[in-house]
């Protein structure tokens, strides 16, 4: 699946000249956590709830505190950037300009990695420079809920088909020790035998087996290297 398959196409946007108060109103009434900022059809930035956390109107700006205002002027941790963030009236002054984006054909795996590495909750989808959608973490969760298992239907899966699908998946993984493990399937029950390097490998193999349609149960009889009195 790609971005175009799960993205939200009807994206609510604002302009650089949108008042911060109107941005807050949209975030609240539409129950969303961020708004793309579009200027002449082009993505100019994004403004999120995080950009509104420290505002002078509600006393959460960095300059607020118990000290008199004239003492705060001498505080070393004040900065022009903080002041702009907490006092600006327009979206253009508080929005994030360095915005990560993806294309409609970007695979979901790449999007998930991007969200994790950038520590962001959503990413705009651009096509030829135009905003065509947005993908959020909740979209990925929704895709997971609606996704159907690929491969042979569970009621038609034979033991041979189950074993073939499982081995195909396992051989794609760097942690799979193909020379030290045996896999058998009987009446939908997958049995692992051999040796493993860690309990995490045992868990990963079980998870891989459980994702194959038709698997009824997983039995893992493999021994860890330490149980054999040797090391790896």
C-alpha cells in the first residue's frame, strides 16, 4: 500500500495570513492536531498544536513567571524566536517551514519510518508541488485495522502452502538462522526445531508464523545456544 491508498484527501488548510486565533479555532472545532499552510497553491509550512503551547494569552509563554516583567527582561533564556512564537498574530510567524513530505506512491513502510525518525505525527502528500493529501499516524492505524491478510485464504491453506509462505517470510529476515532450524507444518500446526541465538529470535519466528493464513498453533522446540553449553 502507498500514501495515496490511505491519505486524507480533503485537507483543511490555512494561509500564511490566517490569524493564530483562527488556527486554534480550526484545530479545536475540526478535532485535528495540525494544519498545512498553503500559499498560492504551494505548501509553505505546517502549524500544529505544539506551536500553540506557549502563548502569552493563556500565560504559558516562556517569558511568563512569578518575577516582575522588568526582571524578566534580564533573563538569559529569553530569545527573539521565543517571543515571536508566543506573541505572533499570524500563521506565517509560528508555522514550521522545514516540512517533511511524501509523494502519492510512497510506500507505507517508508512513511512509518519517516514519522518515527522525525518524531512527527503527520506528513503532507505532494504531487507536482501541489498538496493532494495528508497521512497521519492514525491513518496508518486505520490501514492496519482494515487490512486483510494476503496470501492463501485460511480455509483453503494446505500444510505445504503454509510452510512455503512462512519460509518465504523468514528467509527475508536477517535474524533467521536457516542453517540451524527446521520448520514443519501438520494440520495447521507449525513446529520449529533446532537452535536459536536468543529468545527474541524465538518470539520473532512465532510472530511470523502467526501472520500466515491457516496457522492454528505454533510450537517452538528450539534450544538456545547457552542451553547447549556453547556460545555464538
